[in-house]
């Protein structure tokens, strides 16, 4: 179901994606997409795809580790991040079977502290998602321990209904940029 819905959404948003790609290209050239090594289900690795929202010369580290991250953002990058539109290429990861719509956000390849907590809580057994329970309950504003506690709650409460609630709350959160710190 995730793959089918992702294909359908790509077809629907493809004209918009072409416009975004053109704007990124005009502002800062290629590549249009940003790919980064992330941790998937059962501690496997995959490359996540996003629209590039930062300049080409930006170091490949978590945004919060950059000194003055605003200086690296493309003009369109601010809008993409504020509305989480940079995540649209995550649909490719869903089609490839690496992600789902709802699950824990995939950790960076070097987030050993987060992954140690996830492994001990059994969260590593879940496929990562574009959005999740922790994502809509704090996103960048909560501690790793709080994030993993929310992910554990999701693991225990997982259902189609709960996923639907999370998706609806994601869209309302995106509209108001709730929990986005960069």
C-alpha cells in the first residue's frame, strides 16, 4: 500500500517537483537532490533523497552542527524546509522499500547515541518514516530520550487508525511549521 500511494503521489506532485528542481538549478546549479546515508530497519543503511535546500559547499553534517546554518540555506531552501517540501523525494525511498509514510524518522549514519536508545527500545525493527509520532510531538525540540519514548509508544500503539491520525497531524503541523528549528 505504501509503494502504491507513493507512486500515485509522485505522479500528482511531479509538475510541482519540476518547478522546484528548476528553481534549485537556477539558484545553485546541480545536483538538485541531496542524498545522505541514513539508518533503516534492523540497523541497515540506505541513502535518503531530499530536494537540496542548502548550498553545494555545505558540510554533510546535521544542520544543528553547522556554525550559522542560515548562511548555507538556499533562498528556496528556507521555503522548502519551512513547509517540509524538501522531503518530497522521500517518496522514492518508499517506492524502493526503504521507508514508509509513518515510522521513526531515519537517523543519520553517525547518530550512535540515538540508535543505541532505539535498539534497546526495539525501535530499530521499524521501517523509518517520512513522519512519525515523535515528529509531530516535538520534532527538533525534544531530547533523544523523549523522542525514543514517543517512538516506543508508537511501536506499542501502531495501527492504521493511529497512522491516519499521525498523517493528519503532520499536515496541520507543517502548515504552522510546528517544531521546526532550522
